[in-house]
């Protein structure tokens, strides 16, 4: 059975890991109403995290985001997927240790 439903995605952008962490904290615990009435109230559920960013890299930003979320409500912790051009065993292992759910290769 195929169920058709509208997918509403409202992305947030960050120029670096520090900005990503601050944006996550700013929205954490705050119910957000989408523009579309059919859209449920939501927080960040999925994060696509570039591992190579200035100021704070994606490893540190992800570690801090997950620690912050798990401290107050582990069930609502977001799924973080790493984006990197360097998909080696060490990178994948580090991402898994932090708690990221996937490592995606980018060109």
C-alpha cells in the first residue's frame, strides 16, 4: 500500500560548527509551527553535518549537539549524518563513536 503524504522540510543553514550548535540550542525545546497547516510542530530531527568547517568542525559540533539533546530529552536527540569527502575507516569509526547514524560521501 502506498500512502501519499506531503513532506515539508524547512532547512536551517550554518556557516560553521559553532553556528550550527547555537542554532540547534536556540530551537531546542521550542515548538515550531510550520507555514503549512498540515505540517506538525517540530524541532531538528535530522542534521546533515559537514565534517570540515571553520571555527568548530562537524565532529565537535555533533558531539556537543548530541550531548546537549541527550541531557534533557534523549528520545528527541536528532539523527546526525556526516558529510565528508574523506570516507575512511578512521572517519567512520570516529563518527560512530560520537553517535552519528550515517557517513555520506560528498564529491
